C-alpha cells in the first residue's frame, strides 16, 4: 500500500513538472512572438510641416500624428529592413532606404501624403543606411554597407555619380551648405567631397572608431561663420568641425556611445542620444551638457521639431520629450 502511494505521488510530481514546463514554454513562445512582432525602430523623421512623424522598421513605415502621437497607421513595404527615411525640402516626397543584408540596397521615392510609389532604385549591393536631400530637392545621396555613396537626380532612372573614397561600410551622409557632401562610416573618417565630380577635397581623421551619425547646422542657424558639422562615433565622442577647412574645433566625450544626433532649428543646441538610454542637449560652443531623459533602452534615432520638442525611438516605441530652454 505504501509503495502504491509513493508511485502515485511520483506520477503526480512528474505530471506537475511537465505541466509547469509546458506553461513556461507557452509563456516563452508568447514573449518571443511578441518580440518578433515588434522589431526596433531604425529610422525617424518629421514631415516638413511637423504634423506627422514617420518611423521605419522591419514591419514597414509607421505614420503618427505629431505632437499627439495618435492615429498611427502602418504601411508594409517590400523591403526586409528600413534604415532611413527623409522628406524632400518642399515636403512633397519621402525617400525610404534599406534593403536586404548581403543582397541589395533599395531606395524608394514616394509621394506624400498618399505614399504612392514613384520610383525605386536597387543599385547598391548591400543595405542602404542613410539618405540625404540636396537643399533644392532635385538630388539626393545614399550610403551603403557596400562602401559606396551614390548621387541621383529625383527624375533619373539611375544614379549619375558614385563615390568610393571610403574603405568600409558608410553609415551617414549630409549635404553641406556649399553643395559638397560629407560622409562617414566604419573607416573612422569623414570624407568631404564634391557632389558633381565625386572627388574628395578633405578627409577628417580625428575619430578613433566607427562614426555612426552626422548633422550639419543650417546657414541661417550658424549666423556668423561656417556652419558646424557634428559627428558621433563609437569612440564615445561628439566632434564639431569646420569642414571646408578640414579642421576639428572641439569635442565632447560621453560615458556611453552617442548613436544619434540632431540640431535644434536655431542651431544653439545639439541633441545627443546614447546607447545607455540617455538624451542630452549639448552646447556646441561651451561644451556644457544637460541630461533630458534617462530610459532603459538605447536611443536609436532622434529628430527635433521647430519648437525644440524631440521625437526619439527606442526598441519599438516613439517617445516625445521637451527640450529645456
């Protein structure tokens, strides 16, 4: 009789353990499925009227009202990953960049706000990481993991210029007020080059690790002298440059890698988003910093509207914070 009870108790424990294992496995599947359904946001931009914020991820592009962050709609694109979105200066078109790692880089031109596809380019041999418009909206530049920058007219079927002065993947590019282009990536250099010939005029070498982001003051914001070019790198520094002179003027080191940077409209502050979840406003002259936000996730992207309100993305969410006056 005692042996029978012991055997029954053993069977109950085995069944209970199996039940607990099944329940734990079910919870893990739910968590993993949710994580798969919510990939990180890897691109962020405001519409030119600042009434919408656009985010890109593996799910496609998400359009949210701004500043209310309501009325969100998602548009799925035939693109495995999206790494950048950028509105034309007149707000009539949206460029979406990404592709399939190791296979192809894609840039799509879409009308705004109906998002009708106008044209698609697939010239890069790997994912496109950044795109930037020229100030007149007639031309744009793309950068890719394949180590090339391509310049294309808005009405062209193919790019008319390829720049190959980098020795590795290129993560960032910006048009400078004088019409030149600055690009940067894993080779730790910023190349300033002519947008009509593709020839480099300056190579800036002060960073000691991969450069993740570039941001240039507007001519209006600079007021006096040349607009500053800011760069953010894996060496945990943000550096300020006078690109036409090829000169670094100052830099600020952070405790964590700065991943994303954006100027305020007046050019007084540079907003900096870091891997440790902190967002700072940085004075480019005095190099003073003020922490605006601490969260438990890396800041992948940030953008600043005309009132100094910041939209930032981390993991699968868009957040809004106010810049301190």
